[in-house]
C-alpha cells in the first residue's frame, strides 16, 4: 500500500499483528482466497518477541493446513517435574516463534492481490467499518477485528502469569531432548513458580522463569541473573544469550465485560483466551476460523453470540480454578494444585488445555487439584472478599 491516500477499501481489517491478528489473516487467506486483508501493527515486525506453544489436540484437523507452516519446532512428548514427582506426557507439543509468524504471514499476504501488511503505525480510532491510523491514513472494510493484546492496567479480579525468558546458545549440545514445560522443583516464591525449558536444538534452549502471582511486577535484572545461574546449575555452559522475552498475562477469576457489537474484539483484549493457563493458541485459532468462515460479510450478531457462549461454557471453569488458586490458596502451597493436576490421565489433561473439558473432567480436575487442607477458614474469607 504505497503512499498516503484518504481511504482504501478491504474485505477485512485486523488491528494488531500478534498471534491472534496473524492467525486471522492466515485463516482468511486460506479459507477465502482472494480476500483483501489489511493487517495493522504498530511495531516494525509482526509477532513482537514471543514464543507460543500448543498441544497436539489443540487445533482442529481442518485448521492444520494453514497452521502447519507456523510451526518452528515440534516434539513427540514433554515432561513436568514437582517435588517428589516427575512425569512424561506422551502427547505432541509444538512451538511457534514470532520470527516464523512474521515470515509466514508476510509471505501469505504478498501472494494475495489486494492484501497488505502495515507495520510501524498505530491505530488511532477503530470503528465497526473503519480504522484511522496515526499517520492520517484510513482503511475501511465491512469486517474490522481488534486483535490487540491485553490491557494489564485495566485488569481487576485476577492473578497474573508473568515470566522472563532467555534463549541461550550453549557451548556444548547439552540441551534436553524434549520440553520441560513445568519444573516446579525450583524454590517457590511470589506465588507458584516454575522453570520452563524449550529445546530448539541440542545447543539452543529457551529457559524461562515463570510465576503465577498475585501482582504483575517483574524484577527483570534479578530474573536474568537467576536464569543464567540456573543454566549453570543444569550443567550448561552458555556461549551467548541470543534474545530475551518477557510476558505479563492476566489470569482472571471475574469475567470482564466486552462489547458484543463490531468491531469484533478478539484475542486477549476480547476475552478469547484460556483463563487458567498461558496458552492462547487454541482459542486464537478457533476465533480466526470463525471469522474467516463468515467472510465477506462477517459474523452476524447471533453467530458471534453463539461463539461467545460456547467459549464461555469452557472459560467459566478456568476462572473458577483461578478463584480457587489465587484468593483461596496460600502462595507457598500453589504448586500442589499443579502436581495434582498432572496426576490425571493424559486425555483429561489434553482436553483441559484445548478448552474442551467435559463435566466429568471438571469434577476430576477440581478434586485432584485441590490441596488436602483446602479450604481453611482463612482461605474461604479471602475467596469471598476477592
């Protein structure tokens, strides 16, 4: 889209070039070839500086065709570790990097006549059928999706998942064979704490220090130093730090009000995420598919409401778990919730991460995850006043 024009028309305009925005663009171009997509991102590159992972059962078979190019690394299984308990989950695990997202989305857009990616420019105003950019340009479409990230300062009634991660180049190929997605054998502090280890190659590893905490504050210098010390303790000699990433994600126990009318609020800002985990990929892929299926007209209010209700039937259980975890359980004891959860059968774990739990799953997860001493009178008091 060269030069500045007063107005340009598209079939769909997506504001926010992160995971949700990128998936909407890919789904639209895959399911509706010829769709004129405009993807707007305020940063110079799509995807920011992130790594997104998902489990083997998270993506619908019909979506694998347009999701597959995004996968940067895959493993046949993953591990979890807790004090006195370690387990291998024999389910596939996949990683998508921001670099791969930027590459794949740009390539798909370049091949689509009439589609464009606009980076380095913010959206000043988002209307149901029009977006005004900070540089004065305007783009118009019958479908406008707001796919920007969460507004941390506006969150209430929630805990936080927060982390700092370092991607490390090792001097020797000493990295693990498969991901260690939850290592809670580390000292517990600031809520539930665990290390997350993602081996991209034998000598290239992402090591994250993650907290399910009551507040969003991050002591970045201390966490960086701690990660390098942890790498040394694992017997890794670090040749260089390739990059650093961080995240602060809300884990709500109250449902936030979101507008029901267009523009369609998607992703974290629209409440389309798994409230009890850091995994947003399954819901983001479903939202992308649902929007793409209704192009060029976009979802009717009743269709969007049905999709929202279907999501809420699953999300309400995640919020209940957050309410149990954050106001209801002493921070030093929260790791026991996750140790209990990972003692469940693999199909139950898989359905939980995919937001497809049955009522029987929810009963089993609740009974297995609650600490033995829960609830105490003090916990009940905190729970009701939260």
